[in-house]
C-alpha cells in the first residue's frame, strides 16, 4: 500500500477502505508518512469530501492512535456532553451535576479555552485548590462514589488528531465537515462514554456561522457515533449572543452556581434545561418531557448544587466560593461601558465580546499566557434589549488597568443599535438524532 496511490484515489473522488484509512492515520502518527503527503491528502478530503462510513473509520483510527479510556470499572451508564465552543458557555458546570444527581454517571474530560472561547477546565481552576488532573484510579473511584468527575484531557488521547489539526491550521483545510467531525469525535470516542450529547453552537460567536453548516456538522458527528456503537444526539444552539450575563472564569462559575440554586439568566436556564433533558433521555431516563421535569426537580430540590459542591470538594476545591461568590479573588479594577445612543441593541458580534474578555486577561493570546481568573465582563444589555443613552452596557474587570482601553474599543465594536426592536433567533434552533433533523 502506497500513500501516493491513496492520495490519488481520494483526489479522484473514490471511496477509501477501512484498511486504507487505518494505514494513513497510523503511518502519519508514527512518522512514516511525511507532512507533505498528509497535507495533500487533507486537501483532497477538503475538496472531495468523505462518506459517513469513511469519516467513521477515520475517527475510530484517530481515537485508537493513542490511549483509549476504559470506563468499564464505573458502574452504570456513562454520559458526556461536548460543546463546539462559545462565549459565556458555562453549561457543563450546570448540566453535569444536574444529570449526575438524576443517577447518570458523568465521567467527563473537558478542554481549556481556545481563541475567543472559554474552556471548562479553566473555569474549574478558578475555584481555589481545584485539581483538574487526577490519577486514573482516583477519577474512577470518585465517579463510582459520588457520580461525577470533570477533569482535563490527560495522557496520550488521540495524538493523530493533534498532528492532523496542526497541519490543517496551516494548509487552509480547517473548514471541512468530515475533518472537523473526526477531530471532535475521535477524542469523544477515546474518552469512553456510552452516551454523548453535542452542543453545536451556531452564529457569529461560533466556529460554524450558519444553521445549515451547523446541522451538517451535527449530522456527521451523530453518524460517527452511530457507526461506532455510541448513542449520540446534538442540539444546535444560538451563539449570535453570549450565553448568560457573565464572560470570564470566576464570573461564569458564580453565575453557574446561581443557576444551580434556582436563579440565573433566563437564556442560560433554558439552554441548560434542554441540554440536561436531552442527555438524560439519551441515557434512558425517560421521555424528553419526563427528563425536563427531572432536571428541574434536581435544581429545585438542591440536589444538583449539593452534588456540584461535593465534586469540587473531592477535587480539592474551596467550596466556600460556590456558596458565596464574593469570596472569589476580585479584580482590582473595573470600568463601566456606557451606551452612546438610545434605542435597541440590534445585534452583538459575540466573537468580539470574547476577544475583549481575552484582552482583559480572561483568556490566552499565546499558549504561554497565564489566565487572570478574576478578569472578564458582566453584560447588562444584550441583543433585543432597549437601552437609553448613558445606560451601562457592561462592566469590564481586570487586574491590569492598562488593558481597559483596547478591550473597551473591541467591546464597543461588537454592538450595533437600531430604532426598532430586532427579531432574535430561538436559543435552540434544531435537534439532530439518528432519526433525522428537527428544526424549531
């Protein structure tokens, strides 16, 4: 078998076999296939596409290129949820304890912030003392004991994906559905969960900018799960507007805890309810309506919040900040951003709001940057809200006041205003399962 022939085969639009795909992934991971040939193959895939079966085989080969996490010592159904990334997207901190408190095991590996989007692991580490890197046996024992653990990705998980992504980044092959789907799902398959719910963000703050593109990505990932014996479904959720009011690590943890105590912004509450209900349904807990009621009861009864505190305590976290967010380290400086006109917030460029939070120190501009957990943005006005000139649009927080000017400039560029109230999209736009697509 020669890589040259396989490049030509895909270039000509033919379908590769399982053995041919395994040869490519194994060879590139081990180094026998050079970057220039893999780059040519990736461009052929970008231009010619892949069948669902090809994509599933490539994803499985990528998953098996490194460690496969064995969750069999954990009793019961193991569930996972993955978001494609957004701004203010703190849903894992809410739905993971909700679902776990309903009897479904959450053994989850999460990521760090990437670009303008936040990461669950960074948010968890905003809780003083919280450890997101646990020995395997401690991770397993914790899930068996209390039903939940959320940690960072560790070990040699899907190394083929890491190498392939680095090439895609410099060869103009990022925006390709089979390649995006296999990148995401290879890590999910390697992580070992039985049920996987995908939260595919769509809009100006997401990687996928249109609903149709988001649905295509969701369909590809659901098909991968189906071909590999996993229960997978996806919700397409709006990211034309940040989720909730808080953007930044400590701020988002505090807002998540407010949600678990029965409060929090309405948009965050609705999206979390739907995500939790769909994950519970995937895990066999009942109909969607029954699962919505179950999730609501988990919050109203206080079970979910109590379990969330138990998880953080088990991982070394100081849970006093969860009860009293004022105990978080506070930013030394703040600045209010005032509206310079009256009317309605017509739209927000969510990516720019995410970039502004990074400029304040809440994210990384280089991989060496140290995150300022106290930095971030509290939003008071979002798309569709009426606003008077001089009203506060947002408060910016930072420990370095020199960061404010650039962040405020970026933030102001994110807002557009109109004389009439705009139409805003639904928060949940579609649901994708093995049975098809349901648009809302």
